[in-house]
């Protein structure tokens, strides 16, 4: 049985307890919880299918949460805001639901949990819960205008007609991946009601290079190197991937959320070694290996000419000076590179910034200024690391709002 849908036939002055704008992760979770409480719930979405980002996430396997979830895994202008929701609906609570539906999953690096089969399993579970409790969905339903009733409720004018509701939940997501239908609607709704919105930017996104660096490193496209990548205030140890546009891979995606335009990245391509000490020891032992021969056992050979001069690579270890060893160490373990920018929302996994947390209740996700208006998920100024953290924020924030709408 399909989720109850309302198609192009539309509706006229339909009455609901709760209208949720957005049929993504946070919107579906909120709908389930509200419907459990006996609330009459309608989800509306301008897309032709629910949960599109769920389906594409994690390479189609959906990295739906993480074994270890802490407030430190999130960025926000109010770093404490997410704590309440994450504590009240935890990764273990969501796992319990996944296990109840007998969805097979596995752990990858750093506690990341993925479906064994398909992200469709997670979406089907959420839609089944909506059916179970009677939450309905209207697709291809575009919001045209929102107004507040004299009694404090809301009128939502759409291309399919007008809905009335006591509580309105904005679960519209951010601006990332516009080809999947991302729009600024949620931010516009907040601004309509004079709720502060922090400036947005792309997060968890590949970085592009300056023209000169791109010329040097584009030849390395496809090479991945385990690295430690740092900004002034954050470091991540993961793979770095060279692309024809610049730098990607988990280490770069993670650091991109902290990187500021104009800032240099510091990259350590051999984070577990004391390269300078090893080079000096080899010289002491009289090693006649060339620098390129020895380093070629530790790093991709094609990477070396991009980091070190030909003369340095051809030098025998026994003949190198302390100064040359320091240069080698600096270029490999403290490689500075200044990105040109990011690839932007087109390839970003998340949007940083959004609806000001200080304008919302951390317990209910309700606006402190406009009663019965709620914001959940990515539209809020809470952005997780790579690794299932953004989905967990969607589940947690949607669950919290669902207890009160």
C-alpha cells in the first residue's frame, strides 16, 4: 500500500493539525512522531518523489547515523543548541527503528553506519511509519504564500490549493545539490516572520585550486593519499583525493566546512612518521638511495615531482644537507596550499548557516517569536561532519518537534 498522496486534483481549504513543508529526513520523522500522537498531519513537497536526498546519500547506501554522536561533531553559531535534541533522540533510538524493520547494515570507518543493500530501505521504513500512523503526503505541491490566521494558525497557499493548520513545520533543507530540488524557501519563510537567518555557504564540498596549482596537480587526478589536513583551528585525518578540478576525498570534505576563503590548508602526507629524523638516520647509515627512490616506497611516485624539485628528488640521501632534509620534510609533512574556492552547492553535501538557533527552542524546535512555527533539519544553523551526523540531526530535530506540534 502506498503512502496516501494528493496529486494534481488539489484541495480546497483543507484543515490539518500539522502541515510539514518538506518530505525529506527531518520532515518525515516529524510527521511520524506527530501522527503517533493522533495529530492530523499533511506533508507537502514540490518534488515528484519523497526522500530524494535519502536515496542518493552514501553512494546509494545511506550513511544513516554514527555509533558515536557528540555536539562536537556539529558546526553552529550556537554550539550547545544541538545537545538537547541529540540527547533525547539518540543514534541508538534510530538504530532501534532500523532493527525493528530488519534492515541489514554495516559499520565502516569511524563508526559510520550504512545499509547493506540500499538507501531505499531507510526511505521505505519512514514511509511505512507514515502509513502506519496516518500521515499523508502531497507531492508536486509548491508553496506560493504563507499567512498567519487571526487565531495563531497558518494558511499555506500552494499550487494545489490552500491548507489550514494549527502548527507549521519548515523542513525544507538547505541549498546543497540544487539538481535535487533544493531551494531557499525555508530561509524565506523565516525572514517573512522576522526570524534571523545566518548567511549560508556550501559545506562538505570539494575545493578548487588556483590556476597555477591546478596545472601542477590536475595530472594527479584519481590519486588518493592518507593525510592529515588542517586549518587554523581544526584537523582531520582521512584520504585526500586529487581531482581534475582540485582536491576532494573525506579529509577535504571535512575540512571544507571549517575552511575560510583566502586561508591556506596545511597537509601532512605522512602523519604517522617523523620524516626529518628518519632522513637523518638514513644519512647516518650511509644510504645511497635517491630521495625519490626512498620516498617512492611511502607515497605515490607521481605525487613526488609535484611537491619536490627534480634536483632534490635526484639527491642521494647520504649527500643531503640538514637544510635539504628540512625542506623535504616541510614540503611533505607541512605542505601549504591555498584553495581558490569550493565547488559550491552543486556538489556540496550540506549547507552551513541557516535559521538562527537562538531564535528557536532547543527542546521543541519552535520559534520563540512565532508560536506554532517550527524549523527542523538542515534549514537550521546546525551542520554535521561527514559520517551520518547530518542524518542524525534530521532524525533528532524532527523527533523533538514531533512531540509538540
